[in-house]
């Protein structure tokens, strides 16, 4: 009977271990649910996480560890640590703006300045850059002319033909004595290896991941630094949707033509873009960059406001900026975005704009790199189209631009998509340009894109409609 006693004891031990693990997972699920309640920003998303973590933690706890948290405490600490220096930088930018005051600052701009933490600046020159060839031609020209500093920040950097060109251009300037800083997101640029970075570091370029040496944070797929930014000599900056990869030049046979938009800004607004980079660099390296902060005005009249956003903000900067611009529109709202998963506030603003009878057109891609997002988008399109909003699908390749045109004077261009990740979770950077000449150029660009598009198809398939509604339930983590 010894074998029976051994079997019984072994079974009891296994049961004890199983129950211990089960209890531990449920307790961890409850702890995560409390974290979701404490840090959640929307009741819908928080409620979904709390229910799932409480009742099915075996499935949802891993998801929450990767996608759930919405706070970025470390970045807040970085801001506090550099507060004295950053206050000085803010003060210099404010002095610059006061030197060129806006005589007729609209009610549209005032709250956006508060979101930006810096005032709108005047006397900027803005160049609209359409597609990768033009964008990177201008970026390489500016890099070649750099005299004292180059700041480079991208979400995706691939070690391809374009990446090698950028690497060699930066190495050449570093050898000339120019200070070069290279910051990349460790998730978006996960394929980047030392064979790309080491030659840059050997040339004197300072390279950094956005989350260096923070192993715990690498488990988090949230908090991606989605910004695409180049700053040259504190007087020229490039902001938009392009990353560094051959596909952005249309050289990937699987993707084909890549439709994207960028901006070159020369003038005082560049200081705000430089400040955004300086804060990101401080978080990454605990180091205040030794940069110049003198404003350089141009003989142009474009007003520009740089709006950075991220999970370290006390309020939802990017979402509120879209809502403010949509609600301020008097005649038209034209939007181009590759991912259309708007939050409740943006949805409400678009609904109100449609009810006012405004010309609302939203351009989406026909090709999509995420099947679940593509399904969820169908549901949002169906809900808004009945109100009279026109949805179009871009037919010629993949449409990746993030552009909004408001009336005849406001253009909003940058890295932020109209999805939950950009509106709440990612670090993003957009530029708001107040200039009728620029708005006319953006209008011309839109009209050309519309001519390459077709009306978004009606969804008559019951099964697809059901799948779209189900996919929408996942919108808080898409």
C-alpha cells in the first residue's frame, strides 16, 4: 500500500501547487484591476479591464502587462528632475513669442497653447513635403548644411538603403565637429543592431534607445515614442509621418507606393520641437543637452504651434487638440489618417460637425497592415457615414499620412493617428500651421489624393458587420 500513499501524497502536493498558482493569479488579477481603476482615463476601457482581470485573469493578465497600463511615471520624474533647466527653456520660448506677438490670437489657438505648454510663434517658413523622396531629399540637404547640432528621432529606423544613407550623412557631420544625437524607439526599431549603431558611436554620435536599461519597461508594448523629428541648428525642424525605411520611398515590392506627408519648418517654432527632443533625451539618458536656444525668425508670416503629447501629460493632449480643432471649424474638416479608431470625444466632435452641415471628408487607406484595425474601422465609418460624413479609400498604395485641414487657414500635420494608441498612449508630435498659403497647398494635396480614391464601400455583409462590431470592442488596446 506504500505506492497508494505515495500517489495520494503526490496528488495532494500537485493539487496544493495548482491551487496556490490559481490563487496567486487571481490575486495578481485583482491587483492589476486596482491599477486599472487607479490609472484608467476612460470609464469604458477601465471597466473592460476590471471585469476581464477579475473573472478571467489567466487570459487577460498577460495582455494587461503588455498593453494595459496608461501611466508613464518615469517620464514625470524625468521632467521634475530637469524642471529648472526646462523652465528656463520655456521662458526663452515665451520671450521669443512676445517679441513677435500675434495681434489677433483666436479662441481656437489659446487652449491649444495651454496644451502645448508654449505659445504660438510667428515669422516661420513652412514647406509642405509630399512623399518620401521629397521629404528625405530636404532632410539630407539640411543635414549637409548643419553647423553645430543635429537631433534625429524616429519611431522606426531600418538598416536598409535609406538607413545607411542617413547613417553616413550623420557620421560625416560628426567628423566635422557637429554635435549629433540619435534617438530611436526600441520597439519600433527592434531590428536595429550594433552593426548599424557602432560606426555612428565610433564617429562621436550619441545614440540612445528611448527606454535604455529599463528591462521592466521593455515588457510594456505601450509608451512607444512614435515621434518623427529632425532638428538642425535650432532653426530648422522636420515633423510628419515618415520613418526611416526603404518602404517609405516606395521600394518595398510587397507594399508598393507609400503615400505620406511631412513638414519642414524654419523659424522660432523649431525651439519648441527642440525642447520636445531635449525632454525625451533627458528621460533616456538623464542628461541635459548643451544646445543653443536663440530664435531665428524668417521673412515669412506662417504661425506655428508645436504640440507634443504622451502618457506623461496630466490631460489627454492629443485627443483634446483634435476635438478643439474639429469644434472650431466653420466650413470644412478634411482628414487623412491610416488608422481611424477615434475615442468618444473625437467621435462626438465629428458628429457635431456633421450635424452643423460642415464639409467633412475622411481619407483612409484601402490597404491596411492590421486586419483587426481594418475591421474596427468599418464600424466607425458606418456610424458616422449616416450623418453625412464622406469617407474615401486611397487606391494607389498604402496611405500613411496624418493630416487635417480646418477651413482655409489651419493645417495640422504630424505623427499622430486617429486611434487610441496615438490619442492616449504613444508619445506623439504634431505641428499646427496657421497660414492661408499653406492651407491652399494642403487643399491641393488633398484634392489630388481624393482623385486617387474611391468612396468607402458600403458594408452589406452581415457577418462582416458583426465582426466589425466585435473588433471595435478591442479599440482600447488597438
